[in-house]
């Protein structure tokens, strides 16, 4: 059972939230993501992809705050989804030292840079806003461990695609995990760039 091999504090949180049994997707994907490989995760809506993203991110970071630089980045399609995912992460990080931050398009860039500089473990944003932060040296990547994209179909949009490509060119090494309902040909293109030797999990 994948949950049994997660960090003990994560298991306690799952028990508190009364999440006992993993979905078929979670049973299949969590061990693969934990292995450290780049992974394409493809499954239908309500398969447990977002919870998997959260759990594997927390596992990768050993469920604790370390240093000041982001160790996990999550890209989402828009502001609404960024705030939803932020709230979902807080469900698991409440009473924990992990620091979750959302980069938002309408917030003054220098303010966001100064807040990130204070210390962030998990950084959530859209590709466009994240790219602006990267280009302005607002995000250090030397400690980055895992880079996830939630509902990655939006990357077929040219602006999002180009922003992602720009971001990944600034990252030396980390694990990439893309979640989507279907494997779009444009997502498959990433194998030639940053999704090196990816594994595929499909339900």
C-alpha cells in the first residue's frame, strides 16, 4: 500500500483526514514518483491526481521546512487553480513548518520576490508569472527537487508552453512530474527537452 511507505507524519495526517485507501491511480503512481524518475501521469478526472501531487511533494521534501530556496515548484493554469491548490496544500501543512507560497500575476513583482526571499518550500504559480519571477532573478533553483504540473493540458497554449520552456532552461536538475487526463502530443514533445527518460503511469 503506497500510503504505508510515506513519511510517518504524512500517514498521521491522512488518518486525521480519514483518507485510508489509495485510489487505483495513487497505488500505481506514488511508488513510481517516489523512485525519483520523471513521470507522465495520465488518468481521468477524480482519480486522485491532485492528492497524489500533494503527497509526493510532501514526501520529497521530507515534510519539513529547510533553508530559504524553493524545493518544489507546481505550475497550474490560472490564478483560481493556484489558490485552490494552495488551500489544498494547507490542509496537509497546517501545524507543520513547511512554507507554501502562491505567485500571482496581479501582485507587484518586487513584493513577491522579497516574500519568496524570506523562505519558501513550495512555490505555486502559472507558467507566465513563474517565468517573470525567474527572469527577474526572483527564484533560486539550486535547491529545487521536484517540479510538477497540475492538469497539464493547458500547456498546449503557446504562451504557457513558451513560458515553461523558458523556466526549465534555467533549471540544472530536478524531478519533473506532469499530470493530465490525456497524453497530448505536445506534452510528449517534452521528452526531447526536460522530461528525460520518463516513466508513464496511465489509468
